C-alpha cells in the first residue's frame, strides 16, 4: 500500500507493507564520523621527544576546555630503539585528571593539534602540553597501564569521556640504562556534538 499526502507539500509518499510496517531506508554513522563531518575531530600529537634517562616521564598532558565533552577514541604511542637500554618491555601509564607539575606550568605546547576534517577551519579549545626528561606531572590517578616495546607503534583503542575542565596524561618509563630514546604520543578524538 502507498500512502499519499495528496501532493500538498511536494507529493511525499510512504510505502507500508502487507504486515503494516512502514518501509524505511537509513544510513547508520558513528558519532565519531558525525563529529568529523562537523569539523570537530582532532589529532593531538607531541611530536618526537628524546628521553635521556630511565625514569618515568610525563610525555603528554591534555585538558578539555570545550563546552562539550571530548571523547578520546585512541592513544598512539610510538617508540624507537633505546641507545643504551636493556631492551626490556616498557610501561606507559594513562593518568586520570592530573592537575599539576612542570608539564602543566611550563605550557610547552604539543607540535600538532590538527582537525581531521580537511575542509574545516575549526580549532580545538584545550591545553595540550608535551613533556620531556625531568618533567613532572602530579595529582590524578593511575588509570590504564599499557605494555610497549622498542621499535613499535602502538594504537590503543579506548573510549574515555573528558567533560569540560577534566584532564588526561600519559607517562612513559624507558628501559633500564636508557640514555637516548625517541618517542611520540598522540590522542585521536572528537568533541561530542
């Protein structure tokens, strides 16, 4: 059966099957893709950092200053070989709501905060800082531990919600005896619409 509105507003019609159900066609999209189409998806990247000891080091601090929630879809950690390290596995620690430390007060901006929609000129309202050997990051709670190895690129799919004013940090502990190891950390995420 076809239901016709008589053409009064463009002649729209709807098809109803013999079972009484309306025939519809839809396209399903993820919230992340929808945010990307709206120009609200971002890549935040520290750029390459050289860590020169074997001490746990804060490498990334991110604070959401947007009115809406920021959703972290993934964290990427890339590790090069350590010049003098022992080759043992390393641990990256994701910190929930860090608030202080020299990584925060030095305000050394990350190298990349890029909109993932190539046609959008929107920019992200956030604090995004890169750390270095000797940096500190305090307060907050250890939240997620990730095992990483030398010569690796690790894509860690997560689903973290950061309301306005909340923060996220990443610390990395290089292998024992390390005196030179390059790395970078990136956040892939979007502002919830």
